[in-house]
């Protein structure tokens, strides 16, 4: 993201910038417990789950297995990513049973929702069975009805990998 000639490259920094630059549309609830829940969910996805799926890390892990073909290498990458996605989604699902309303935390869209939807997109790519995560599936169904989320789906972007 470019703001007045300054590049903001990391997702977390971009989201914090948006939170502070546009206070009329907050991504963090006013309630301190709900804020902590949002940050906890965001951390599960942004710190514990997504980094394990980075292109460099998953490729290195696959290469350490000495695949004999590109197809085998790709299968190793997918298996690695699927493992970490399922592990992360299980943790998110457990949290949502305690704090979800219409969205991840209560009935207002939060930072946690912004983190969740792209992770679910990755889960779909890795053929994760989302039926195993009913709370996540319900929240995602709500989010996908919102124009802001529908128009920002990763697969609809000009640089999307097909």
C-alpha cells in the first residue's frame, strides 16, 4: 500500500494504518475483552497459521523431502500447507465457539474477519473440508454477503494466480 509516497508492505501494518486513519469505521471493538478476542484470533491466523504457508518455507520443506518430480513437490507443498491451515482453523473454530456473533467477535466486522476470509480462501485451494468448521463456515457465509468482502476476494484481483 502506498500512502503519500510511503510504502506500507506488511498486512498487519496496513490493517493498523487503516484502523488509525479511518476511526469512523473501526476494526477493533471498543470493549477491551472483545478487542483482546479480535487480536487473539488475528494472531492465530496472522502469526501462527499463515506464516507456515509462505511460499519460501513450504517450498523449502518440500525440497527437503527430495521430490522426484514437480508433481510430487507440489503435492508435498499442498500437504504441508493443508496441515497448518487445518491446525489453525481448529484453533479459530474453538475460539469462535466462545466469542462469535454474526461475525468473528460479536455482530460487527472486525480485524479478525479481515484475517479470516483470506485464510479460508487458502483452505479452499488446499481442499480443506470446511464442513469440519461450522462456526467458521457460518461467519464466512455472513462475510461473503458483504460487498466489501465480495469485491476483495483474492481470486477476483487482477494479479490473482489461477
